[in-house]
């Protein structure tokens, strides 16, 4: 190769390098303006400028923040839903709980939820797959007017087919059925499964609707909610998805069955998601009906990345601040933000019985490694961390003193706090709290307690791996 050829080659390579770094720099400005967390912003800005060849494609496929588009479009689509909400709140006025008047600290939670605590409910704690599936399927069979069904994961396996059979049967009876699943969580759900439902008249949609092939790889802003609503009278919410693994040996999960006016607040969450996907609103009942013998105050709190505030994180912090004697929390992942970490430490330092129940073995190796960073700091403040031994602890539950408990779809991690759409039911009932307490006590008996400085005494490589995993904490 002559001198001119070598020069042209060097010039071409140099131009490509300069162009790549210019694109990386421009993309880092986009990340600086759009990424929702400070650690996430730092990670993207550094990688986009240092490794633009890898980071730029990764950012535009996986990291770009389209939530501003979502917020703007949602504002256009929920006008009629807001009118329904105003009318709905007026009808709920007679059911508004006096319990919040006696406890002003709960007003912040109501403000986050945009709906009040309401009386006249019954709440049933459901533990593990068999009991949860049976209750949900019985509720589906009992529906007479409509069904709203939403899950992060729907699998085409034995349990998934059972759900499909029951929905098909109700559709043939003339019951209106609406099904919403997450497009990433249910990525393996085949077209044949969906077609069999739609051919029978079931309305089936995925969250998000993909505008381009690139959108199929958008991992953020997933709809992690799991709920079923029958006729606007009975609802289910909790940690269980539709799949055989959720009934497997060692899988620990929890749901709550709610009957009464609070179900209509749960219904609002589904309709907001449905409105986003379809730009339509199903015709549903807004008439609140007290459950027979029901007197339990319940608050249903949806949270998501389009909220004005960081609803999920603030909700968890407020639950911790509400506690006067104890706060027990179960979650499959422990990657909390600074606000939740501070609240947990303060509660323990103040003498409260603060316990965290997490699995010994997790289904996310990265999240499991990241959790080690927080354990010694929490233990030093007096937080007791229990590692569940028999299997995967997947329940997302909060026990607050003896006053009440919350069953949620939200994990104790940044993804649930800031990137996912979640749903939580807070049940203010001492009897329900006792059931949750019994569940926790049984789980504690099957767990080992992390000793102080357990992480500090681990191998250097494990501690380095934990620190490395935490670099991805904003996305976990």
C-alpha cells in the first residue's frame, strides 16, 4: 500500500473515531436531560463518552427515556377518565373512612393515591400459588358482567391454558373480558394463545403497543401490575403472575382478595392503562357496593414513572414512618434508594422492630449481588435481615405495627420505585395484620438471619462483584 493509501486509511479511521465520539457526546446530552436517576445519568454519560461504539446503540435501544412522550399522550387520553374519576369520587364519599381522620399521617398516602381510604370492604390474605389461583379462577367463573385481567407475565403452560379456558367460557356466556399483559414480561406468549382469545371476542392488548421494531427492546417502563377484577365488586392484587412456576415447590408468594368499594379504585388503575394502550374506555360499573359484613378500610395505590412524584418510593418511606413499633417487609429484591435506606435506618435506630425478608437464592443474579451492598449498613443500624431458605421469596408485603398491612406488586428496588407501573393495596385492619404476622413468623422460622459484618467478612471477589452489580442499580 502506497503512502497515499495509508493516509486515506488513517484519515478514514480517525474520522470514524471523531464522529463516534461526537455522536456519543450528543447522546450523552440527551441522557443528561432525560434519564430519571442521578446514578443512571452518570453511568450513561461516562459510558457514552468513553465507549460510544458500544454505548450509543445500547442507549438508543435500551436506555432512552420515552416517558415524556408517555406523559404528554396520557394527558390527552385521560380527559374522559378524569371526568369519570370525579363522578366516582363523589359516589365514594359515603364510604370514606373515618380511620384517616384519626391518623393524619395517612393523608400523605391518600394524596399519593389520589383516592381516599374507603370502608365497607372485606380483605382475604392468600398465600402461595394453589390458594391464589383457586381464588382468582373462582372469581372469574362467578363474573356476570365483565372481567378486567392484567398480568406482567402470562405463560402458555398448564396454568396459562387454564386461565384461557375460563376466560373463553365467560366470553361465550356474554361476559365482556378485557386482558392486558406486558409485552416484555410475556415476550414468549405466542400468537396462537392470543388469537384463540380474540376469536372468541375477548379484548386482548399488550403494554406497550410497539410503534417500531426498536420499541420491542425498550426494557424500561414495564407494566408490572397483576390484578383481576370481577364486575367491579371483587378484585385481586399481589405478586403472582400466570405460569406453572408460581405454584412450584418452594415458591413463596402472596395476594389479597378485596371485596367492596375499594375495588373501584383498583379498577381506575386498569382503565388508565387500558386507555393508554387503546385510547378507549370500557363500559364498567362505577356503583360502589359494600361487601356483606365488610367494615375494613382499604386504600389502593397505583404508582408509575409518569407520576408527578416518585410515588412508589415515597409510599414505602411513608409506610416505614407510619410504624410505631415494627415494620416488617418481604421482597425478592433489595436494591433500595437513598430515601428508603434512610427511613429504614432511622426506624431501627429509633428502636422499632425492623425486619427485611428476602430470598437466599434469587432469580436475578445481578440483583442478588447488588443487595449485598446494603446489608451491613442496615444491620449496623439495627435492621434484621432474614434470608428465606426453602425457595424463592417472591411476596411483596409490608406489615405496619398491629394496625394493618400492604400487599403489593412492587419490589424493594429502583425498577419498582421509578421505572415500573405497580399497584399496592393497604388494608387497615388488625385482624388482617394478624394473618400477615402469622405468615411472616412462619417465613422467619424458615430463614437464616444475616449476622453483623457478614458482607465485610465475605471474599474480596464477592464484594467486588457486589460493587460492580450496583453500577447497574438504576436499572435493576
